[in-house]
C-alpha cells in the first residue's frame, strides 16, 4: 500500500468482500530534503496507508526495502541513463522488489495471496494465470507487469482491474477511504520533480558535455550530458529558434553524441528486445501480435519472432520514437503474452 | 495475546494506574502556581519525586524530572561541561548516541566501543556514557560501569533505562555522576522520566525557558504521568522480587527458541532476567515481528524508528561483527511481571513453534 488512492481502494473493496487482510507498505526510498513533501515514499504516504488500514481495522506494517530498491532499481536506472537509454524502472521494481518479494513473504504472514491497486486483470487460463489489460484504457498498467513470473501472477489479485479510475475513487468515497480524493502519484517515485538529468548528476556526478549533431554528423551545438535526452524529444535541445523543428533521433553514448533530425526520421518499423519474459511458454513460431513500446502507446500490430537473445518485432505501420531502454510488451487483444526491453 | 515487549514499554501497573486515578482531579494544575490548586499539584509532584529518589537510594533534591528516558539522557550528556573526549558503547540506545553526536559535531573526539569492551586508560576530562543494560539483548555492562566509576577525572553518565526495575540501584554505591531512568519501563506511563544528578554536578538546562526543576529543566512538568512514575517506583522492590519468576519464564522461552534453531544473542556474560534476544536463520527480523504479531505475539526487533520501519539491530551487529545475519534476524522478547503469567508464556511458545518453521530452508 503506497498510501495512494488505488491501493487503499483495493484494500477497502477486498475488506468489504470479507477477506482477512494485512496491509503492507514498502519503504523504498528517502527523497532528499525539500523534495520530501507530498511525494511517493514520503513519511506522510506511510501515514496515509496506516490511516486507511486503521479505518478498515486491519494490521499494517512498513517493510524496509530501500537496499533492494537501490540495488535492483535505482542503480540499473542510473546505468541505463549513462548508457544513453531511457529506462523504465517500474517494470523491475514491480517484479523483484515488490511483487515477487511479497508473494514469497505472503505464506510467512499466513496469507494466501497478494493484492495491489494495479489497473490490470488476471484470469485463470489453461497453462496458468493470464495477465490482461485493465478495463480503464487510460489507466491500464499491464505494460509494467509483463515481467511477473507465472507463479507470482498466480498468487496476485488486482481488485481494480475492472474499474475506471473514477469508479475506483467513487468506491473509495462510498467505503469511507480517508484519502479517496488524493492526487495522482508521480511517474517516477524517486525523481519527484521529474528532473532526471539532475537526479543522475546528484547520484553519479555531472554529465559529460558533448555534441548535438544532425544525421550527417554535422555539429549543431553542445549539450550538457546525454542524460537530459530521450528519443523523440523536441523541447530543451538548446538549438535556438528559427530553424526546422528537430527531434532527438539517437543517442550515441560512447561519443556523448545526441543526433537530432526531422520528425519523419523518428519513424521506425523494427525493434529488437532483450531481457525477455514470457508469461506462458515461449512461442516457437513467428506470430502476429500487437506491441506496445511505451506506457502511453496504443499497441501496434506487428510480426513477432523469437531470436537468440530475445525477440524481434516488424511493425505493420512505422512507429514513432522506438526508444532503447523502454519495454516492448506483446499483447494479443487484451492479453499480455510477454515482453522485453528495447535494445534497438 | 502474549505481550513480550516490556523493554519497549511495560503495561501500566495496577499501582501506577490507581495512583493516577486518585491524582487526576488535582494533577492538572500548574505546580508552579501560587494558589491552592497549584500547591496541591506541587504536593503530588514532590511526593512522586520522593518515591523516585527512594528507589535509587538518592535524595529528592538530586532528582530532575523529565519527559522520559531520552530527555534524561540528553540532559545528562548534552547539559554537562564540554568534555575532552566522549566514550560510549556502540550498543547504546539512540537516546545516548544523539547527544553524543552533538559533542562530535562540536569537535569533541568520540569513541564508541564495540560489544561490551572495557574502557581505555587515561580518562581525565572524559565523558563516559555507560549503557548499563543493553536495551536489545539485556547484557549487563557491570564491569565497564565499575571501571568508569573508578576512573580518575572522568564524568560518568549511566543510561539506566533498562536497569531500573531489573537490577537493584543505589546511586551512592555506584559512584557515578548522573543516571537516567524512565517510567514506562517499570509499569509507569510513558511521558515521565528522571535524571539523578550528583549534588555537585554542574549542568546547563537543555530546555532553558521557565526555570523549573531548580533551573535544570524548563517547562511545566507532566504531573499526572510523574505521579504514575512515582507509584511504579514505590513498587519496585516487589518488581525486583518478581524478576526470579520472570527469569524462569525467559528460560522457558529461550529453551523453546533454541529448539527451533534460534541463536541467542548477548548471553555470553551477565544478562537481565527480562530479556531474550534471538536470531532465527532464514528470517529477517522485520518479517518475523509482523508474522508473530499476526498470530498474536507482540515482540520487537532492532530499533523501531519513527516511520515504523525496522532497522537491523545495531547492538547485535556490534556484538557479532563476523556474523551479520544475526543482526538482520535478531528479535527481542522482553518480559516483566506486568500482565504476564505462565499461560501467556505457553501461548507465546506455541506461536513461535507455529510461525518460525515457516521459513525453514
């Protein structure tokens, strides 16, 4: 329980349904100084979770996972940014630090299952549990959950999977959840101000300046470090006004180069993914699926082929800004088949 | 629902509860007020002071009331004259480390001795802070305490928060300079504590406004909890007598814990009868404490910080630096005569036997 609306309402719904519950909040990160107030993992969020549990009359515990979070989530995140990628730390966080860990812990607490406030659905299938998109298309979080092991998935419950965010809030108000009107949490809980480049600099030292070049390699200017850029970015390139609109096309970490160019050069028809996980058995034949290449992306049709190190996707239509480090998640309709991290 | 966390806070003793019930109609008034209600509150306060002093073999004039053990430690350590160096033990309570850190920040050299290590030589001008009883394992630091008391030129502060009600205390015989105690470790309510000070000991107040407690601690004292503290102190002879029974319960718990594969911490030397600190391999303490709680057994681990997150036990880590798992896994079962009986111990053992094997590798 993060102290946010979703996990609180999930708990309240399960409580109303008569389940015996134990509330757990993972203490993952200590935001520094002035960034602490009103952010995820702040002490008041733990207080909010506790307040919800008190309201429901269930026990609540805070477990310290700061060490695992730094090791398994934050350090790889920093490595990836320094390597020119745009990582998506929530996938690993959900998998290792949060859900695998809690599912392992559940029997020690005398619990049969682990519930969260994720907007995703689980249904029993022939070969084991199936992971499906949440009904609220705007909130659907299945993208972040592709990495769950099948045995973890089998022990999970997502009470909000069939609700919209507004319905969840309404349920929260109906059930008297104390924080039903609390605001949305940040996309990256440990970078609450959204300044990733600043965060990387604080953790790893200042970025290395390098050249901003066009597709032919001609220098257009300087930049202060590749961490400040992601594929498809238009704002903050520091190229001045006047010229044609340019976008980040590529980041070349070993030369500290940021390559920019016109919008149409952002289109790509193919991607390779590594560190792949399949929810069922890995497919042996190429197959048609729909692939989502970032959280705010509607799955796009393509041909998926399992390769040595992962899988390759050939999209039917070119996709904008295929970004190394982000997850490529393969769907068939609502069902998540698996996914991996974009390499190229 | 066996409660085995008496080193965190004891259930309120019947004596303390009755004394506070009797006093609540009068203890609200400000004891510094001149009028009748103030005088009646003052009488309750001074009666409590007398009872606390008697429990220590001290004179009531040498007792400074505080809000608790942390404040008493803070006043004794931080309110004394600037020392040439500070020596304490790593296993001391955070209430000791906090004000010691403040001396360090002012440029005073600080040594934190490992385990129950003996004192270094030449303590002229030094401040020695002795945690008499390790709050986590119950280990008694009698020898360091005696050495410190004998050392020439050292100012010796004793954190006796876990010694009160577990060991007999006679401040004259100890030969130290200051001694900190708290109410909620001996059947009194939280929110009350005291510092005993040697008559000639110089002390600057840490709360300077108001001049209460003879200028040593500003602020209106919490008369009602202090009345409870006084009553708990008056009952200490009975509590000390009950320690034999408490020790027998502890030994039964220990035998059961060892049979479950537990490794006992801090039991190499003398130990108070009220404490069992044990590590179960395969369990992180922060998981075992909730797991036991869910079955109805209240114990604690390491030090509970304000967020409710549990840190690995620093005291156990300092005792066994070669075996870090013991600190990660250490849970403390602490007992007292308040609210316990043989059946509660039976029940606690049954819960341990039910929960601990869930992690068997």
